[in-house]
């Protein structure tokens, strides 16, 4: 039996997150800014909104909201791959052709892939960025086609039909028109030290719904019926200590709840707990049981 099978009966969720909740952006500490930009801008398809010698802000489009903040720190130490932190950041494309085009750009540059999968709810490519951060590039299938069993979502891991994906690109055309829009962040998948502790925070304290718990060593949670906004697993990190402060990789990620009343209530409630970190320029920062930081943005 899955060790988390009865956790839902033991953890009380304070309130359910608004259905409009989404991952707004993430912040990475990188060893070399230009190498990171060559990946996220030139291959993944994000647009640079602003840049300085040591930092850059990227978005889906020239007039879009920030998706990724990059800060260069050549002295930052690598994160222990077994410590809690990022498992992968999942970048969601609006159109299947956009994902196919990104796949082709990466393939043409001989960028190494780590895997390909059809999850029933989505089609996904797996790889790492220039600093070794796990990255998923994906496109959602229509919600009406998502697989359910007895009313419960059943994400799967099946082989991806790569030929079908690449058929979105016309090989006879010198250029394949796309929407001109890069990806947003669809979900964050995290390594944690303990699933129950993670569920107590993301489900019990923040208010995500648990969408799937039958993957051994993993848990998936969302708002508004999405397949998952946050995934957590203990595959490499069970019982480990938090990463050293200032390590390369994920600094924090941000949630946009799009409900000012709920956001204020969450702030008032969580500032009285050990999860509170402090106010930020655009909201407030909390941390989970493994010291992973999440910024909650005011609307």
C-alpha cells in the first residue's frame, strides 16, 4: 500500500486555493548568465524583458509578465542533487506546434534530452538547462480527454509519439509560422524530504487540492481542477537536509492567486506560523518544511 494512501484523512486543509491560481514566475541563481540566456531565450523561446550585466528577466512575449528571473553568481556552489529543491520546472506551451519547434531547435543544437513521455494529460520533453536544473517542456491535452478512473485523475507515463509531435512542423517550408509566444510555467516539481510534511504545507496550509497520490514516493496537487501545479517526490531526497543557502538553482517560485481577499487572508494566517519568511516587493514569502521559498503575489 502506498504510504500516503490515508494521509488525506489525517491532514486538514484550511481553505481551498482560488481556481484561478497559477505559477507566476521562478527565480534561478545561475553560474553564467549568457549560457542561461542561450538556453532559455534562443532554444526554449522566452523573450528578454530586461537585462543587466548580472541579471535578466524573461517572459512569454515582449509585453508579457515576468516568467523567469536569472541572477548570475559564478561563486555559487552546486546544490547537492539529493537535497530538497527543484526536481524540474515545467514550461507550458500554448500550441503543440510551439513545443515541436522548441524540440527541433534543441535537437538541431544537439542539446541532450533526458526523456520523452505521454502522461495522458500532456506530452512532455525532459532535459536540463545549462546549470543542470531539471526542465520539462510540455503541451497539455484538452481537459475532456484527461484519463480518470472512479472519478480520480490517472496520469500515466507512456512513450511519447515523437513522430506525431514533429509532424506539426512542415518540412517543406523554409519557415514554420508560430504564435510568437513562448512558454509560461505550468507547474513546479520539487524534491522534498518527507511527503507527509510536504502535504501538510502545500495542501493543508496553502490550500492546493491533492489530484493524484498513487505514484510511489510522489504526490501531485493543484488548484481549479488542473492536473498539477505542484508535484513533490522523495525519490532521491527522502530524509535529507535542506540545501545550503546560496546554492545554484531555484531561489524561489511565485504563486499568483488572482483573489486579493484570499491572498490577504492567507497572509494574515500564515504570518503567525513558522512558515512565514517576510514581506516582498510584490507580496510575501513563505517556506515549506524543507526551507524551499514560495512568494505569494498580491493582485
